[in-house]
């Protein structure tokens, strides 16, 4: 966890309700500057059925480095990775997550589907709604650390998360996608029937600057992943080129005004929920939305290309 005082209790309470037995809960705090550690400390005193261990990083290890530390301290054959801004919607999600890996010896990891219910999304402020608008009421399966089960032995055999090529020190994510690819070389990585709600941040302080920071990290992560794994990603890599193509059309003068119309059409389609939701439509910031999203599109292409071209394997 990192600055998760608004969500960590929801995470822990949902784990407490699971029917599948939990040997231990290891929480790695990654130099939080809010009240997260104290919140966990208070909860530990009340929740005595399952041992809870709190590891506090004295320096920023990033998500991957924190997970590596936590797994190294675990005592079970199976480890479940879970973000501190996630919660489980039923009491059987853990049982559903581990089922494939306990039934098939060739399965080395399982992953769940992320969901963002509208009831959670509507509690966000305007800019946080914009960040996650495409995820509302959709299931997004993937091994991403939100709620995954992995064989501890296999995890350690492959070195866990790659904190050299990915991580906070170069402001690049996608280490979860890299982990998935490396696990798949050791055995089957399968989608379980479990679901996890991604709460994100439940406070009022999410700003436009936070939105740009999040989108910059994603764009740099895409560029990094394409640079290191483009051959292995195959056809799936084409999705990363939609925005660069739109931007390329924008700078072609002979395409004007068709290029601008195409870009704006893409913006209105991509963020359509912002224009049909009462809370966002009546917010004065909606007038800024076309400008902000076009600017973000341009910047994302720049950030992605910069990471792709200049963050090579030795430039870390």
C-alpha cells in the first residue's frame, strides 16, 4: 500500500469475509505519507483470527519491489497479490481465484477480472471520473497485481517483478504485463472466475495534475513494453498505435479539417459517459474536456514514443 488510508480498510474487511482459509496477510507499506500505517495498526488489534504482518519500506521500492519483499517473507506455497485500493465483492472470490491452480499442476498463476461499479465511480470528483470512465461497469481480466494467485516457487524462480527494466526509478509501469509473459513461459496462466473491485482513491483531492501524472505513467509504460516485448505481444501491440495514428493525421495539413474532426470524434466517443452522466454534464469542467483530452492525446503519444525510443535495455 501507498497512501491508501481511504481504501485499505475496505480491502482488509473483504479479506476477512472470505470463506477460503488465509494463512497470513502481509502488508507492505511503501513509504506512505498519510495515515495508512496507523489505520492498519488499529485494524490489527481487532482482527486476530488471521496473522497480519506489516512491513514498512524506508525507501520507495515501487509496486514490484514491494511485492517482491512481501513474497519473500511469505510462508505459503501459494501467494495472492492484492492492491490496497481493491476489495472483493463476494465471500467466495478467493476460493474462485485459487481453484484453477489447485486443480491443475500445470497452472502456475491465475488472475481475476477487475470491475468498477457505477456506484463507486459516481463518488469520484470530475477528474478522477475522467481517468476511469472507460472502466465503468466493465470486466477487465488480466494479471496485474490487483488480485492474482501465483505459485511462490515459480514466482521466485523467475525473480518476481523485474525492478530493473520497469519501476518507479524510471517512472515506468507495465511490470505486471512483463511478469505475466515470464510466468507463461513456466506454465499455464489462466483466468479465474473471481472478480475484484478496483476502488482507486476515495478521497476528494484528485486533481487535474494527478490525471496527467497517471496518464503519463501509462503512456510511458506502453512505450517501454513495446520496446522490450513488441515481438512477443504480436497483433495485440497494434492497439497501442491508435492514438499515434490520430496524432499523425492531425499534423498533415492536407487532411484539415477532416483530421481535426476525426480526433474530436474519437474524444467524444472515448469519453461518451462524461456527456451522458448528469453529475459530469452539469459540471463546469465539462467545457474544458475537449481541450484537456486532445492535449492529453498529444502528450501521451509524445510520452509513449519517448519511452519507446530512448528507454532501451541499458538505459535504466
